[in-house]
C-alpha cells in the first residue's frame, strides 16, 4: 500500500471515525482503525459491537491495499503532523507502515487486518431522506429529554415516526417528554427507536457549507445513515415505546404565558440557592394572575426569589420542578413567549412555545411543601 493525501482531510476523517472506536474496547481488535486504499479513494473504518462508521477521502493511490493501525496512536500522529500532505507506505513483507509529512518520518507497527470484522453490508428494506435542517431541528428539540441510564435502554433513544405527511421525534426519560413534528412527504410509514448517541453523531457531522441530505435505510433491526462520504451503521433500540400521546392531559384548568428568556434567567439564578450541586436542583414556582415567582432555599446556602411578569388564566397555583428540566426546554424555545399549562400541583405540566404548535414538552412536577 502506498498513497499520499491531504493531511487536514485525513485528520478530519480520522477524528470522525474515532467516534465509533471505544476508548476501552471489549476486544483489542476494536481498538484498530481500518484503512483501505484503492481507485483514488482512501476509506477509513472504525467500529465496536453496536456501531460502525466509514469515511472516504480522495488520495493519490500508487499501490492499493488495506491495513489496520492502533487507532488512538494513529489519530494523535495525524493530528500533530505539520506537513500539507501525508504519505503512507507499506512493504508487503513488513508488519509496519511508514508515515511521512513535512520533515516528520515515522515507522508504525500494524495490527492483524485479517482479524478485523467486515464492515456491515446493507441491502435496505426501507429508505427515506431528510434535509439536514430537518434533522438538526428534530434532534435539538427532543434528544436532550432522553435518559442516559444504560439500565433502561428503551429511554436512551428517540422515537422516530413517519406517518400522515409528517415526521415526529419523541424523547423521554419518564420524568419529562419532548415531542417535535415537521412536515415530511414520504411513502414510508414507520416507527423506530434510534439511539440518541447515533443522532448526536449525525448532528455533529451536519456541518457542511452547502445543504446536506441525510439518507436513512433500514434492514431488520439495523439502521444505516449516509451523509456525503460518511456512513454510520447502528442497531436500533428494540422494545415498545410508551404511548406518549396518553401522557398529555386532554385539557388544562390553568394557563400562564411568560417570556421564555426571563423565566430561564430567573430559574438559572434562583436554582443556585438549592444547595444541590448535582443536576437535581429543586425550584418552586408560584403562579398568580400577573406575576410568577421563582423560589429556592437551602439550609446550607440560603434563599433566592425572583419575580417576573406573566398572564394567567385560571386559579393561582404552586408547583415545583427539577430546575434542569425547565432550563432545558426554555433554552430550546426560540419564540419570545412560552405557555405553561397545568391542572394542579402534581399533574403533568405542558410547556409550549407560543408560536410553535408542533412542539410539546411535558414535565412531571416534584412533590414539595410550600
């Protein structure tokens, strides 16, 4: 194998594929980075038991071939090369490669490429395509609500539904629920649960200056995503997602409208007095006709209180929340105003941007004494 390529392009490809290579692989072979050079293209592959990634760049291939390198070491070397181009060469009888860039010259030992698993072959049953802005919007508005608890895998993914001319993403950790829908014409009707970590990788790679298309293909319980020269293959999450529509109360007796940024600021500041340095800070909210009061207290810190204007229809109400759950939704609302709808101090609360009817956030209050 002998090839030369642009160092910056190789560095980008390596860093992209490294996301699929575990820091502590279950078996040493998954700590390798697979390089295949042929027909003017250099393909980099990385994988573990749950995800595989492939990224292609152009190169001057003088002699085709494939090798397997220790991923972390190779990534650090490429990152620190200062030459505009990088050359890689391997003699057939040697178990090492030579890397040259600028005035740098390295000889790196190889891993056994014959032991590396074959990249998943995919003959899809169903395929649909989304615009990059659609994926970004759906991801941003829902994935944050997912759980990080590996013991409950069903809630570490985002439900993706295609039906009735729209696409809907739903994320939940059972204490909160985020639902976002956008118009999407597709012949496919489907319901799948995509791991949130996969959506994060997709979103991370939607950074082109020109519009990008995201092609999603399904085969049995696997998902393949194609974005330009990037391919991601992952298992879907198996199981029956909860009927999220049943969580939304059919009606509400109290509705208050507030400035989203003002509420976010008040919650951020007042939660500093909760005394809890974890992500579970409790804040209390008193809702009156024209004024909303955010409160928090701790014997170790003190008390905090802040008032902001609001417009309320219905009776006065006191309700308490995990501060993070309120901040997360307020920071994802782009409208100036948001509505909070509720029935009592312990029933699910519905939060919506005033001008975004296809976005709904449900959060369960916390039981406290006011």
